[in-house]
C-alpha cells in the first residue's frame, strides 16, 4: 500500500485566487475546464449498500478466470512502496488531494488495475488522467515484467494550476517509459483518433474529469473497440450515474461497484464477457 503523506489543503480563498490567476493566464483552457470541475464536485450517484460488492477483489479474479487468493499481490506491495518512496523523495505528497485538489489512485483501485494488467495480459492499454502517474506506473510495471504491451495515457495537466504540470507522471521511472505514450489533451480531442489508430483496447482506465457525460463518452469509445475479455476500470463512480447508465446499455459487460479502501467513494469494474 502507498503510505500517504498529504499536504495541508489550501483554503477556499486560496483556491479562488489560484483559479483567477489561471483564468488570467489561459482564459480559454480554464473557461472550458470550469463547468466540468463544478459538475464533478456536485454530482452524485446513490448506490444502495447491496449494490456495492465488499468481496469485489475475489469476484474480479473469478471474472478474469485466474486463481484466488491473488498470487501477485506481494509484487504490487513492492511497487507501491517504491512509488511512495519516489514521490516523497521529490517532495510530493501521496494519496488523496495531493495533485492540487485531485487525487492519485487509492489502494483498492491500484489493486484492481494491477490484477487486470497482470492476469489479463493486455496488449493495448489506454487510460485517461495521469496526475502523479501512480496507475500509469503500475500498468507499465506489469507490461515491463511481461515484456510486451503498451500504455497510452491521455491527460490534460491540471488546468487550474500550472505549477503542478511538472509533477505529471512523476511516479513513472525511465525503464517504464519505453512502453508509454503520453498524449496531452482531453479525451474528446484525443480518444476517437487513438481508437482508430490502435484498432482494439484490451484494458481501459477512466480517471479524468468525473462527470456522467465525460465518463460515458470515454467508456463508449473504449467499448467500441474492446474485445471479449477486455476490462474497464472507472474511478469515482459515486460522483455521477454514468457508470450505471453504461451498465444498463451494455449487458455484455459484467459490472462490479467496489468500495474504496479508505471509505471515500467507489470505483467500477466492467468486464466484457465471452460470447455464449
């Protein structure tokens, strides 16, 4: 598990001042980003307690058809410890709200990403949202150990605080970067062409702006080129009803709503089932 070192959070007045400075510097970028920022902080999807799968980790392994308990869990612990040491050595926080008011992936999502990347042996992985690059590093370590596969990360660096841009992907080491393609921009700008270029996506992670419209757009894009057995992981599904809407539309995906280990929200898993 990544040991968390969370810096003191800025006050509301400080945040407003940061946004004002960002808007003065890049009015078009910030103006486009603000509506999504507002919606992802005020949206909400109500999941009943019975909808949230406390045994999601075991059930994910069942869906992937791989052994349980997970034989690769100890290796992930080593990677997370190294990520924590690397970020702390750079003077960066780890955990919630350490990339501005955004967060790197929490422990449970990290475990889901690792298991999908290790057990499913994806050739093509696409993620949206990078921050410090915790999930990016986890995926790339899995690809590096296997010696095949590539990760494409679509990311718009923090639109409201340019000082954070140099921190983007800080957790990704040089050996891992050989299998990494970083695409700067929004998913609407980058994802349609990327889907055409790669032809298929075996694994997809949504961790960009958490609104129903954005999450659905990204999931539909990935689903359009995802083969049977492909896996999607969607962060913060409690912020909107996009994940639930996708599940209703796509009965060929088996979905799980998973609790975050720290109790702060839920994430979703969707696995495209084999025909028949």
